[in-house]
C-alpha cells in the first residue's frame, strides 16, 4: 500500500489533460465559473464569492482531506492552452479496505471533447497502481457520465435505485467499478475482436459473459441495414450498454458476394482497425443468434485478419433461433439417437426436401424467401402437421404458429422446425 503517495504532491499528465492540485492562482477562473452558473464543482466548494473563504478553500480546505488520506480534489487543465476545464476527485477513501469513490465534472463548454474520459483514466490508474488501492466506485445518473465511465473501462455492476437526490426527487444511479485486475486485463495481450451472439432478439436471452464483454469492450459495433435504422442486435445491446455503434451490412443483398456485400465487409473491417489504431483493446461485434452459425461476423473476422494479423478473434456463443422457437412452441428438437439438420433456404428448397427424406428433425432458416414452396414440400413429405413456424421471436409482433397456417408473405428472417416422428416414450433411444 502506498498511502504516502496519495498524501503527497500530485501531478498527472495525459496526452490532452493535466491534473494538479488547486492553487490560489485558480481563483480568477473559479470566480468566473461560479458567476456563469457552471455548477460542476465539488460539494464543499464555497459558492459565495468571498475572497477570504475562497483563499481558505484553495490554500487549506481543499488540501486538508488529502493530507489526512481521506480525499483528494484536483483541477483538470487543457495541456495545450492551460485552460481550466473541470475537476476530478477521489472520496470516501478507506485504507483498510483499499477502496474509494471517484467524482468528476467538466465545464459545459468543454464537454464531449474527451477531457473527462482521459482525466478519469489518469486518476484511476494512479489510484490503483501508484497508491495501491484495489477498487474505485463510480456512480452516474446521466447518459453522458455513463459513457465516460464505459470509455474509461469501468464495469457496470447494477443500479442504485433512488441513489441520488436532485431538486427534491430521488433518481436512480448506475453503479460502476474499476479494479486493479481490470487494468491488468486491459494492458495485457493483443487487440481483441469478439463476436458476441445476442440471441434472436429477446434481451433476456443473452449470456452473462456476453453482457460482461459488451460492457467492458472499448467499442461495440452492431450490423444494421442503414445508419438511420435500429437493428435487431442493436436493440438487444442497448438493453445493457449505450455504446452501440452502427455499421452498415448488406444483409438483404442476394446473389453471393455482390459488390455491395464486399464493400460493407470492407467498411466494417476498416472501422475495427481504426478503433485499434485509436487505442481500443477490445472491439465487440454483436450478432443475432450465434456468431458461428450463418453470421455476418464470419466475414468481418476474415476481413479484419487480412488487415491486422495480430488481432485475436474470439466468439461468445448465443441462443439460436431454433432453440428459442423450440422453447416458445413447446417443441422438442431431438430425442435419443435422432439427427438434426439445419438448412438455409436462401438457395431454394431442394436441400430442405432432401433433408426431410433422409433426416429426423429438420430446421429451416430464412423461410420468408420461399414460404409457399416450403408448405408444399411439407405436404408432399407428409410432415406439415407437426411443423412449427416462428418469426420476430421475443419482439413486438412475435409470430409462433403451426406451419399449416402459413399464408401469404412472411418475414425473411423466419424459422421452421419439423420435429422427428415419435410414437412412444423413449422410442428413439
């Protein structure tokens, strides 16, 4: 433990910001800030423009908690201009538990320029590395503060309901933390591209590992049809983090590797590479279903590897549409020694027909392109009655019904399960 480091002189420099103790030379800037009504200063800052009180606060009051090891207040300056852009501090320091809280504020005209994020990274690394603290807690009530916490590598632990009282109303706060071990992970190993399966569209069908990586990742990309349209994967991701960034994929472009598809893959790969060049360690790509089952992630990973051979590619499995449809329809996918065939219908129904003739349970994806033909094939095979259809699983407008009820056009991203024929309990063992 380095409590003496915490209590001594502090000067932290990053690429754009400098953190240093307050001094009497800051008086003019602070008075200007108060007169402008920029209320982001520490709670114990004297709001009355009394020179004597201000001098005491700058010379004694602000430094007394640091000398006792209980807290520290630092000014945040723009390194190039020397302008006062904000404050940051550590509070409720408990040297027996090696924990503390962090708080920060940025002048309104200096917001959304990266000052708070860099200042938070600097003071966090200093507290956990140089001072020997183990855990820093951060509470955020606004979207802006949440984004700063996420960009600085903090992990969201949950919500403190009614944790902050403002204007007579108790508001919820998001609770974040950063541990010394988190710094170790962020500083170790090659850059990572992680494909994360987020299931068919229901935010509750996402693994705990997927949620953790989505929150820890420096950049989270989601595939969409157009930049002004929310994608299905994006809607799931936003249930857990606000840092989803859209990349356009030609998801509905048919005909193999078209120019539009290739351009989309290249554009997404270049965005990933740029993120690494800008300092990101982990880039997550969220994909509906599973990243290794008919997923756009496959092409993105190949394109990134061509540009950055040092990137480590990982995947986190997700719930597939066939699993979700089986659960929602009460259909058993396989029993005993039954086989399971998964067939995409993008190339027509010939493969589907062959699978019905030779296999037990058959699952078809992307039924919407050939729905009418699928029904006829099921009739010919004598397997229409037991087949079940599903689309928009877990979303508004969910459609789960017997396949015999399919009439007219259905969504392209729809699923069909044709279970194996079973007559007795355990008959397929």
